C-alpha cells in the first residue's frame, strides 16, 4: 500500500493550495479517506475525512474553507484549501482505512507553510 501526498508549499495568508494523495494497493472506493495535520508542538488532528460512500466531514477550524474530494478513477484524494491562515501551518498527512476499528495506512506527509 502506498499513499503519496504532495502539493504542499509556502503561501501567504488568504491564499490557496490543493493537496493531492495518490493511492495504490487499496480498494480506493471502499476506504474511509482522510486528511490529518500536525503542527509543531501539537498532536495530530483531523482536517477532513470522507466515507466510502463519499460523505465528507470536517474539523471545526477548517469548515467552510477546505474541501475534501476524491477521484475514484485516478485513486486520488484531494484537499482544496482556501483562505489559508498561519494557524493552518502543519504537515498534512493522508490516511486510508477500511473502517474506524483498524489503524489503516498513512502517507508520508506534505508541509504547508502559511506566512502572516
């Protein structure tokens, strides 16, 4: 199984980025897919996740600014991030699991830095 996250970078406050996570080795449409992030000195937190049926949920701080989506044909998960804030600075990880009772798989992370 491989989850390759990319698309991070440096952006100014109010800017946008789109993260991508290319998945292989899993039955993409049968997995719960998610984006998590970890800021320096903080624990990893949920950003957004999507059920196998395609229903999204978001962490409170990104609601209305971030959008999670997937392309089943390309087995790729996306995170569109708009109106970025310095508080969004973190390493972003993609995750896949068949259900909430297993640990699942993690991508390697991609760094997002938002300048003030």
